[in-house]
C-alpha cells in the first residue's frame, strides 16, 4: 500500500470532515474526501474528486474562502503545517444550496506522496465552545480522541507548560516520539534534557526562555536523544499566552521529522560532495589546460599556484606555494600553518617539485580532519601533471639546444670539408705541372747523358723517375677523390651487370695473368650516380685481385640481396685478408697496410668507395680474416 492510499484509509475512518487537496497555483483540487465530509455535503466520493475546493466549501463572511486558500498556499510553498483559527464555514449540499454553517478550526498538514506532488490534508474540527451547542463532556472526549488520531498520521504531539499552576503536559504522541512509557511524567527541565547536549540543548533553552520572557513564538528543528538512546530529529513549535504582561502558559507541538530530516541531510551531503568533486575536477582541468599551453616552466608554475586554492573546500582561507629547484611561487599571504598538506616529486632526477597547501586559519566544524581524502588525491594529480609538463618543457628546451649546436657543427663540418676538397683539388692540380717538369727533365737527363753516367747514377735517375710516377698517381687519385660527386647531381638508371663487365674488361690482362676466377651473380638495375658507382665497383674488384695470396689464383664472388628498403652487395675474395684491428681504418684516406714494394697503391681507393656509398645514403663495412680472405659489404637504399 502506498503512502497516499494508507493516508486515505485513515482519513476515511475519521468521524469528522477531512479532505485531501492537491495544490495548484490558481485553485486547489479535491482528490479525496472522507465519509464525514460527504455526509455534510450529501455527495458521493466520485462526485467531489477532481472538483475545485471552492465549489464545495465556503466561508461565511465577506472574505469568502480567501483565508483558507492563503493558508493552503502557505502549506504548499513551505511544506509546513498551518492552523486556521476557528471560523465559520458553510458546505454546499446535493441541491447546490449552501447549508451546514458551523464554526470549524482547520488544520492543514502537508503530505508528500511518492510522486512528490504536494498534497495537503485538511481536517475540520468543530469548535463546540464557539457554537455553544451540544457541548457535552462526552462529545469533548470523543473529539479529543479523534484529534489524537489525526496527530498520529503526522506524528505530531502537543505539549503545554502552565507557569501558574506549575504543570507540564505531554500528549501520547510526544511520549511515543521520546520513547518513554505512557505514564512518564515530564517537567520542563527533564523535557529539555532530552535535547542533544551542546547546540541543540542550548537552542531549546534559549527559545523557551525567550517565549517566557517576551512571549515570542518559536519554530525550531533540533535533535533529541530518546529514552532508548536513539537520535531523532524533531520540529518544535511554541507559543505563549500572556496575562497582565506576564507569560502564564506556553504550549506548542512537537513533530517527529526524523525521516524527512535524514533524507534532507543526506541529499545535502550528496549535493555538497558533488559540488566538491566538481570543484576539484574543474581545478584539475584548469591545471592540465595550462600544462598543455605553457612553454616556459616559470610561467606555468606561477599560473598554477594561483589556480590550486580553487580546488579546495574553502578557497577563501586556502593558500598555496610551489617550490621548484631553488625558485618559489606563492599565492598572496601564504603562510604555513598547522593545517598544511604537502606533496613532493622529482623532475628528471635533477630538481624536485613540491607543493604546499595550507588553511590560513582553523575552520570550525571541518567535516573530516582539515583536508578531505579527495583533496589529497587532487594534490597528487596536480603535482603529477606539473612534473610531466615541466619535464616536457625542459626536454624540449634541451632538444632545441642540441639541435642548434648540431646544426652549427654540421655547418662547420661542411665548410671545412668543402675547404679541404678545394685545397686538395687546387694542390693536386697545381702539383701536376712541376711534377711533369721533373719527370721530363729526368727523362732528358737519362736520354742525353745516360751513356756518360755510371750504373749508380742511372739507378738514382730510375728511383727518382719511379717516385715521380708514384707521386703522379697519388695526385691523380687525390684529384679524383676531391672531384667526386662534383658533377653528379642527377641519379640515373644503372645496370650493375654492365658496370662489372666494363671493369673486368678494363682489367682483363690482370685477370688472365693471375688465373683469377670471378663469379658474378645476377646483379640488379639501380638508380644512382654512375661515375661513383663505377669507381666503387672498380676499386673493390681491383683490390680483390691485387691483394691475393702469393701463388694462389684469386677467387672472387659478387652478389646482391634485396630487402624492402635496400640492396645489400658483397664482394668476397680469398686474398690475404685484414687484421680486424684495421677494419675501420682502411676506409680512411691514405691509410695503407703495406708499403709500395709489397703492393702498389695510394691508400685512396677505399676512401673513394666509402664516399660513393655514403653519397647514396648507404653503408660500407668489411668482414675479414688474415690468410683466409675478405668480404666487403655495402648497402644502397632503393
Ligand atoms: P690501396 O689499395 O691503394 O692501398 P685502398 O684504400 O684501396 O688503398 O686500400 C687500403 C688498404 O686496405 C690497402 O693498403 C690494403 O692493405 C687493404 N685492402 C684493401 N682491399 C683489400 C683486400 N681485398 N684484401 C686485403 N686487403 C685489402
């Protein structure tokens, strides 16, 4: 059975007129009437339900129904019980004629149904004393009983203190609310002691005393501790009656509003919590927005410190401070008090960042400790965000610095490289002329005076000539090295099989003399700078022939492997091999492992190879063992 149905059932059995109305702004609709009410009007339930209140009841006198309607509006808006003092009412009968004029006191009690539309219960108490008719003791007794029953619905009881007779009265409902036995005899002091010690008890004392002293009415919501030790919210209203300027009686009602109050408090608590969480999220959102926006640590932290207090329960008394390295940012009037929350984290192992949040003064009635557990979490989230942002900003700065210095170094390197190549080109070019002169005069000397010279002198001339020849080779190689790539600015399609054939035919005599066996696997067609690629293959093949083992015909194998992004080439021989200690050195210019008598050469060949491969964005390296052979690998990106 829902609440309204239950209420209706009770109302139905009441022997005095009672109706339930639903409030609307303009009029009040009757939604239920009891038997006693119907008896007066002579109508059936379904004839009155849905009708307007003013169609069935009216007040005699010129105000009509306005007092009652005003009272109803009051109940509807404030949700509090209202009493309309005794007035004369007339009810409309089945013949639409007004009759039954009697004096009634009307009590309007708010009732909430489960759909939370406000209903009001109107109970009409015939004021027998006013009408002075049929006022018997019996009738009065009956009326009292009936009133008690109505009070039960709203769990409201009455009390009275007669200051002259020094008596104290509690109705049964009040005793029930206080969980005392029906024969409990209260007095003013013991009644007050039921109120919760502290604020509640002080308040009731104050309002009662005030009612006695000045006659002022009161209406308060306080907590009592019942006889059985249960905490219960009650609403106490009181009035005083004065005689000759002195209060002789104070009386009122006490209503059990525990259920309602608890719901109210709970929703207030939920609402407050919700509000706090929203504030915390808002603060965190502002901080993370800053973190994404700011590019300077100082700027970020100076702004962040101002935002932090906004996330706390009491922003007005909250101050914050951020310390990073030896710098500090603080909100205005920052002080560290006993109500302080701290958090510290390292930023990239260098400095640490710490945040302090303080309440500048103690807040009375702080709910749980000085800080909420959510506020501790909030502080941790804020610091994590700031640490990440600070790290990001600093890393970015370092990267920028690195980039600038790298760019500077690259520029320097390019310049010195260019200068070196320029120098090599100029010197090799300029040296050719005097060298030609030396060679030609030595040849002249040999030709014209050769027969006059002795054997020793002729040998000297021979050495000088072969030195000059070697020098010429060095100059030519150097010239080639420095010129490399200068006139290559466009890649072309190169069939590597053709290149290898070309190299082999140029060196056919050497191949034949050495009985070399050269195996060339199918090589690809690539995009590249032809002169560089030709030099690369020529130098590697010639070296493989040249550095063969004494008395052993060279066996050379050329092959290529394809991957997604590049070609991997290898040139393998069975020559003298190279000690791993020199595997990197040999690619440097002028680095040779043999003297001229052993193997002819200038030490420029592999440097040219390296330069050629690098020009194509590839790499070159060697795997070799002395006495077994060497394999040169290089890659050419596609
Ligand atoms: P060069 O051949 O003119 O001396 P390179 O730059 O071509 O100059 O080679 C540098 C050195 O690397 C050579 O002096 C030689 O000692 C070694 N080398 C090059 N190729 C081979 C090879 N296939 N087998 C063994 N040693 C080699």
